[in-house]
């Protein structure tokens, strides 16, 4: 395989000149440039990515850290990110953190060593001090991050209010919320939204919150207990769509008919909502657009077209009515 | 940041000696080794991954090419692969090919340039000539590959016979197969398995095959047409679980009750089977184990512990009976 030295020799110029031509920086006489390009073609020379990384301290690679790619929310995000990267000649390193700070920090350390050009992280455990020393751009996707890192997310609080108000509007009298894990900002925001909407409708005494998890089986168990102890519950706002599937199963197992006895609404808008029977009503986030925007913003930051302060964006969410809720 | 030169200067040895210590190769006097290690510690020197990649032509990175991470079969595979890599200090580059040969070849070219140490590919379009020139190991996952590349897959043909025989056993008289896309080896094998099992049960004249796709909506349409034109169909073997969801929807939309009027069985064993109502019977592949084994095999090949010829493995599949089929 031809090296940059071979090209320099063939073109009778210095290695530095070849490098200037390859990187389009610094002055190169037009005739010299043509000679170099001819040598490149004659020798079928391909600049070596790794050597370029070393020189530029850039690898045209970004790291995406998600809790678990098996959670159906993340493949859609990852796909959007990879589509943007691919179009811009970047590659994607995928990391599963299981929401563990230790694993996240390890990934960041390893990828820094590999000169990744930036990070997109979905994290609830990293803090400002974990990332402020990084000299590459970083985007917090889907979650709030207490640092001056740009955040690409959607309106979780407003969406939760919308879901709760919708259940009130269709006539539910006793609305419970099965919330996602504590300390995950999206789960917290959705829980606050539920609470505030209940309060502003004079239903504070009717609030009923159970702690679920992003696991269908665990949420099924939690919801069954809630339904058995509270036979008057006629509406449930689940913390996300995966949890809403657990709620549907709990309803089935406790003899409640959805939507007649119990209205159920989820959050996220993943394709799973259309797989269940009855199909799930939900507050849909524009998941693909979120991943797309995060990747575009990151590349703009990497390539110097954006300032950090310009990066954050909060997407609107949309109520989608399906069979699991029904206006009475 | 300290460089290898700084370490050499501090330890009063040559750069080559430091390199020998770092890479544990070649003879280094024990006292010298200690001096180098002390210098490394004193200067807080971290060997730069990119420089090491250039030197070793290895990046401790592997490329995983899947058709689309959004297809729920692939996140579980990807997660297993990443778990093994993470444990062995490798990172994962994720690529979505959309089953397009052009995109696959491009990824391979780009990743070769980045000195990835190996590839795991799920492909139906690449051929021997596309990969035989690669000087890094490659594993074909889930699909047959006409080259001396190791193949990690499961017994698709046998599984399809098992699914078909099961439908016959529970009393189905007219069994249709909604097959996956043509030229995808798993879809072909499952179709052949269905056909051969029908034949060996003297039901060749009853075979009925429709061309579906790995898209729920398209499969719903195809199946609706099949059910309307063939009111006597009382069992359907779907090409995979995603397609089986489409079959359930088609049944619902044409007024067929599953499993009473129509028994439905899928293939793969993804978690979706437990989300639908009725829950789906299926032929389960050990998806996580397949990804795990592919990654382990690849690392063994990369690190020289395996010969290519040792790599292939075919996993057994398992019939899982759920609500969508019922013994009559």
C-alpha cells in the first residue's frame, strides 16, 4: 500500500506539501497541487484514517451512550443518529451503560483515548464534573444535564400535563400514575406534570402514584397491586409506553376491560403502541427527529459552525388517541 | 499531556525501550523496566490509543453491520455483541445497511481505513469477493454466507419444519406460510422447511405461500388478502415474529378469532411475542447467545486463538407455545 512518503517522492515534493494538499490548508502552488493529485492517482494512495486521526486528533467517530439498546425507545434514536453521521462521513460507536455512572465514565475515558470527536449521551448519573474536562463537544439527549452541555429533549412536563388533562377530559374520576425510576429526569418531569395537572383541576386528593420500572413484568406486578388495592381507579397514565404495556397486562390479569373500565395512556410514541391490543394511546415524542437533531447539532459543534449556547432544543409532543382510551 | 518521548527522557532510555515495555515484547532488563514504569507513573502518561492503532494496525474496535437496528431482532443481538466487546476492552461501531450492498461495501471500506480489528455482518447481499480481500476476521451472523467465513446462526430450516409440524399436530388442515423477503437466507430456509414438512405429511397440494415483508403494515395487507381469498386457512406460520404481529392484525381485521378460527405461529422469539394479545407462539432462537457467541468467536479469531474453520456454529431452536395456537 502506498504511503504519504511514496506520494511525496513520486510528485517530487515534501511530505508536508502532500499533507497540505490532502487537508486543503496552507498555500500550495496550483502546479504543485496538480502534481500531487496525479501522484495520488498514479499510486492509488488512500490517506490512512488512523494516521490522520493522530495528526488531527480527530477520528470522524462519535460515541453514543444509551442505557440499553434493547429498550425500544433507543434503537430509533440510534438509527437517526447513525443516519446523520453516515451522511456526514462519521461513524458511530455504540455503548450500553445500564444507567451506571462507572460504566459511563469508563466509556468516556476509552473513547477519549480513541480521539472520538464528540459524544451524545443519555444519562442520569453523570455530572458536570465528569464531562467539563472533555475537550470535545457533548450533547445530552432526552435527559436534563446540569452543566452547560446542550440538551436535546422533548417537553416531558407539558406532555404529562396533557396526558393527565386528557384523562380528566374523557371523564376519568380517579387517575393513577405509574412513574418511571426515580432520579431519571424524564420520569421525574412526567411525574411532576401529572401532579401539577391533578392539582390545578382540584384533584390533589385523588393523586395516586406507584413506582414502576422500564420492565414490563415489574410494572405489571406493581400495577396489579395498585388496581387490587384501589378498585375505583378508572384511568392510568403510565410513565412510558413500555410501562403502559405492563399496565394493559395488569388490567387483563385483574379482570379490568380497557378502555371500558380503565383508560390507559403511555408516553413516547414507540411502534409498540400499535402492536398491543387494544392499541395504546400515547403522548408521542418525535423520536427520530430528536436523534437526528442531536447528531446534526453535535457535528455543527465539532466542525465549529455552532457555539455551545446554540445547541439546546426542546421538542413539542403530541397526543395520539387510540383504542386504550375512549371518550365517555 | 506526556508523550512517549517524555517518558523515555525521564527514564533515560530510548523510545523503543519504552515501547517494548508498554507492549510487553522484546527483551527489557528488569531494572530498566522498573525505571520506565516509574517514569510512566511520575508523568501520568497514558499510551495514546490512536498512536497504538497506527503502530499495531489494530484499534480494539469491531464493526457490526445490521440491516436496521430498529428491527427488534437486532437490538438484542447488538447488545450481546457489545457486552462481550466491553468485557474484552473492545468498542463497537454500529452500521445500518438497509440490506444494500453499496452501503455495506462503503462501511467496510471506511472501517478498514480505521483499522477495525474485525467485522460481524448480517448480510444477504455481500459475496465472497467483497470480503475475501479483508485482512481482518469476519463473521457472518444469522445469515448463510458463500465464503469460508464462519457462520453463527440457528437452525432455521429445522425450526420451520417444527413450526409446521406443530400446526399439523394441533389439527390445522390448511396451513399457509407468509414468507420473508426473497434472497434472505433465513427467509428462504424457513420457506423450504415449511414446504418440505407439508410434503412429508402428504399435504403438498395444501401449501399456500404469500410474500410478506419485515414490515407489520405490509404483512397485514398481504395476509388480509390471503385470508379473504382462502377462507379455509386455519393455520399460519409467519416468517418471523414481526410478521406474525401483522398476521394477528389481519385476522382481527377480517373477523377471524385467534386461536379458535386461526392458529398463528411466528419465528425468532423476540420480546414482542409477549406484548401482543393473544400472546404469540413462536420458534425461539437464542438471540442473545447468538450475538454473544459471534463476538466471542470474532475476538478469538482476532487474537489468534481460533482458526477460521473452527468458528461456525448452528444453534438449536425451541418451540414456545402461547395463546395464539391451541391444541384442538
